[in-house]
């Protein structure tokens, strides 16, 4: 008896496995789509457990009266009905929980831990927001915000204090917002510019651990000497002075341990918050909260990866080497000693510009003016020629050497301009040099994203008025001019691409740096004359032949293909074979619109069909008995009626919902 039971169990298990596998394969084949293995196996198990009750309901009271053929047919019908029920359950489950939407057990546990940490951070941020009186701006009410300068200043102060209390990621966000004068009032910008990225130094033991892990050897082998006290400590990294075994003086930039985890958690919260705000509030949609957070997240992740700054240093050094020597340089990195968390670079001699007043006074006015002009020319070369420029050249990122040379620091985030944008900026400077307001307007319009409808003539008048006000000879309102220009863009619905906004930001920041190098330096006037000079150089007799050759070289392939194409068009037109192919629904918005309409129509048809079938089944009597008090036809009829009501309600919600 024990042996027979053991054999039965041994045979039952593989039989069940083979049966479940067979039903799972049949179900996936019939549906014609690939479904998750777990839910497909569950559907097959459902077939096995549902078949006996269905057979019992379909069989007569005395199963012995059935012939072998009738029993086989009855079993086949039961299996088919059970398989249909399993497939219906699969489709409903796929609608409610698509394949891949539920994580596995390990990922589910990790997700729960991350979710718990996120909730705690949410609560902390919410308390900070409410404590500083910003809660009303998170609700979807029609609050127009402050209308006076004093109220905007108070609100800007509350925002600055909340961001400062929120921690490193939010401080960085506030610093980026302080550069977007096209998006924020001046009172907000003034408050946010006071945010300081500061942090307590990391103990040397932790720094040494990071260095040893990244360098793959003890710190004493990589450096002949390294100062355990940092030169500077910020929220992302801290910098230590060091000396290599060959005697080279270097600085070592080390990312703070655990900062990447904190940043990713806060960025996730910011992205979720931006989505929620855009769904609930009008001001965040106009502000472009999601786009702003996405750009900020990309820039902050680049700042965390020191290989990006290493590559930027090398690219900037190559750009400076290809330009005339104007006494500006960047530190050379040591790629063999650098990684994602550690950056070793040359230590440039000099004093930060913010504390170099005694040194500048010894240089004299003439040398200081030359330094300021050289720095501005270097920035123009970066923007117009190389398309790679320093976006945040504030006094702390500029060193002044005893000999009068300049060193640029902190290239973790640089701006990049494509060829078309560089050409438009060059045309803008050339038009400023000529005083041509129409050409200035045309150049500016090439730099921004234009809406579908715009009063171009009125925009040109507004831009012309700005040019007369700020770009006239003798005007020195550089940052004010940039702020006025960006506000004009915003008022006319013009979108400023991030790369172009970085150009304006770079020159607005550079104005304060130039003012420290040489008080009273006319950035607008020098840029205007430099633009005219560069345009004259590009069109000069010595450059004109080369320019013509370049243009002809680019145009020659088109000219060679033109006669053959004209001949083909003429031949097709003569023989009546000329056709124009138009690609329908090439735009994503068109495809989304048509797909949405088709989905609504399909849901309506399916809902109507299900309702009609439900009425027919409910009017056909009980049919086969499922239980003593329940027939098969009413059961199916009521199920289809529920499906019809759900589908119709879903269509109605989509129709009547106001976005």
C-alpha cells in the first residue's frame, strides 16, 4: 500500500507539471501574445481546478448513462469552457496589471525599503514647506501669487530658506533657479543668489577609504604627500592639496561618501513632485516644472561624475590651445589617477579673484583692462568658435596669478552650442556692432523656440526698444539687459532652449567677474565692437577665399545631383508618373490623437456588444445548471452586463473629463 501511494505521488507530480505546461502553451498560443510565465501558469492551474466543477454541472444526474463518446465530448467541452474562463481572467489581469508592472520578491522588498525612505523624506519636505508658508502653492487653486515687490521679496525669502533647509539637492536647485531670470521675478533671483553650497568636512579616514578604493592602492603609494585638511568642502565634494611622487603639485577632488544615494532619492522626489504639480497647478505648467527638473537632474548627475569634468578639462584645454594666447588656462587633469569619484588635476598658482584685490592693484589699470578684455575674448571664442564654454565663471572660479595670468576652475558643468546656434549668436553680435535692430531681432528669433502663432512685428518692436535702451553706445547695463531680454521672450511665449539660456547666464555671470578685474569695464560695448570686428575678420580679403571655398565644397554635391533630379522630375511629369508621397501621422501628437479616438471607439463597440449579448443571454432562460440555484446563461449574462457597464463608464469618463 505504501509503495503504491509513493508511485502514485511520483507519477502525479510530473503529470501535473506536463498538464500545466501544455495548458499554458495552448493559452499563450490562442491569445497570440507573450504573457508573463507566472500568470500563464496560474491560468493553467485555474483550468485544472475549474474543469471538474464545470463537468459536474454539465453532466446528467446519473453519469453512468453517458456513453464513452458522450463522456469524451463532455470532457472536451468542460476543458474548453475552463480554458476560456482562464483566458478571460488573463486578459482582465493584463488590463489591470500589465506584464512587468509587478516586481519580483527581491525587487518588491527593495522597493518597499526605498518607498519607506521616500515617505520619510516626503514628510520632512512637507514640514519644511508648511513651516515657511509655501503650502498654498502646492494646491491646485487659482492663486495668482504676490502682486507687489515687497510680497514677492517676502515669498522669495521664504523659498530661499526652505531650499536651504531642504539640503544639498534643493540648494543646488535654488542656485540653478537663480540663473533663470527669464522664469523668475528679480526679487526671487536676488534671494536665491545668496544660497551657499557649504558642508562640514568629511573625516580624513573616510576620504582615504574612497581614495584607496578608486586608485586601487594605498594613498601613500599614489601621492608623496597629501594634506589631510581640505582646501574647500562643499556638499558634493571636497578638495585636498597633494604632491605626486614626481614632485608635481596637484589638487585632489573627492566625492563625499553616500552623496549619490541622497541625490538620487531627492531627484526622484523632485521628479514626482514636478509631475504632481503640473497635473494640479497652472503656474507649474507655465513654468515647465518637469522640463526644468529633468534638466537640473541631468546637470547634477554630471556634476557627481568626475569623469565628465575630466573630459571637460581636456576639451577646454584643447580649445584654448587652438585660440590665440590671452593668458587664460585651465588645470590639466591626470586621467590615470581620476575616476567617477576622484579627480586629480594640476594645481594652478594664484589667488581667487574675490580676494585678489591687493594683487590686482599692483598690476595697474592698463594690465587689468587687458586681463578683462582677454577673458571676454576667451569667452567669445568658446561660444562662437568651439561651442564649449564655462557657464558659471563667477569670481570664485577664477584664479589670478602673480604674473597676471588667469586660471579657470570648476568645469563640472559646461555649456555646448551647436553650429546653427553659434552662427546665430555671431550674427547677433555682428548686428549689435552695426546697430541693426532688425538683424538683431532676426538673429534672436533663430535662437529661441517660436510658438505656432506670434505677432512678429510687435516682437521686433519690443526687441528694437530693448536694443536702443541697453545696446546703445555708453550703456553698461549688462545683466539688466539680459534679464530684460529674457523677460521679453517669456512675455511673447518664446521658449529659450537650455543651451541658449546657458549662454545668457554665462555672460550675465561674467559681468560681475569683469567688474572685479577692471571696475567700469563695458561688457556690452566691448562685445558689440568684438562682434563687429569678428564679422569683419570673417569677411576680410584674406578670409574670404577660404570661406568661399568651404561654401562651394559644401554646395558642390548638391549642384552635381541637381540636373539628374530635374531630369527625373521632368520625365515623370511627361509620362504622367509624377507622384507625391505624404507620410500620414508622422507627428507623435497626430498618432496619439488617432490612437485615442480608435481606442474609445473600440471600447464603445465592445461595450455595446457585451451589453447586447448580456440581454440575449438573460432572455434565454437558465441553460445548463452551474449550481442548484444558478444557471449558466444568467451567470454569463450578468458578467457580460458588468463588463459592458464598466467599458461604457470608462468611455464616458474620458469624454466628460476636463483636462
